[in-house]
């Protein structure tokens, strides 16, 4: 864990931020713009300071969508603090973030990639020829979108559901359909060939 930790909702607009290798944030926005403005900083999200998370999967999903770390507080074994559903979600997100950490830690990031959907938002994290897209459905009903995955032959994998993606090829370009339940997230991994 970093020796120095800076806590803020918004980064100060001065050079002092460079003194801190990590930031603890309590911003409540869906897209944490600081995550993308300062991709070289490790940002840990705090959901509610000294209050139980309970069954708050929405905030857990927003943190994953932004490719950020989660600040865990108090008793992990208390179902009041962390419901079984939330603990399972945290574990799943942590495993994905850990497995693909070199991509999530890259400086080549882009928030709000166009996926032609009003219900689903997407963020991009790229390192070399490998890209991770995270998705979040911000509505109370199931929604779908299409993601351009590049030229035909690229390797495309649905990391979140642990399965291969069906790539639709049109005019030499590949697309995948992303379908998300209400207020849920997804994650697609692409290797350019």
C-alpha cells in the first residue's frame, strides 16, 4: 500500500498532487473523471465512510466500471456491513482487476466510448495491443449496445461472464453485442492481431 495517501472528492488544481502515489476518493459520480484525467494515479474509492455497504451493488459496480480500487472498511464478515451478494461481487471484480492489472494501470484510457446506447456507458483501457472495455447499464431495465472490436480476426473475450464473444463481421470490421441487466456491469477483453 502507498506510503502517502491523498483523500479528496476532486483533485486540487496544483502541482502538489504529484506528491501522492495514491488517492482515496468519495465522489458519487458514475464516471470518475479524475480516474481518466490522472490515469497514472492509483485511485481507491470509498463508498460510505464508517457506514455499512449492506447490499449496495450499484456503487460497487460504478467502481469496477471506472477500473478503480475499493476501500474496504470495518468487518468483512458482518452481513450488515457487506451482504453475501456484495462480497461475491467485490471478489469477482477484484479477480478481474488483478488478472488484467497491467491494462487497467495503463495511461492509455478513454472514458465514455461511443457504443450508440443511451442506457449503456463504456470506458476503454489499453496497453499495447490489448484493450479492456468496461460497461455499465445506468437504467432500471435490460439494455444492449454494440462495440466495434476492430478488424476481423481479433481475439475477443467476455471477461465478466467468462465466455467467448460472438463477433459479427461486416465489411471486414468486427462487432460484438453487449447485453446488460439493469444497473449491472460488463467487461470485454480484446487482443489486436
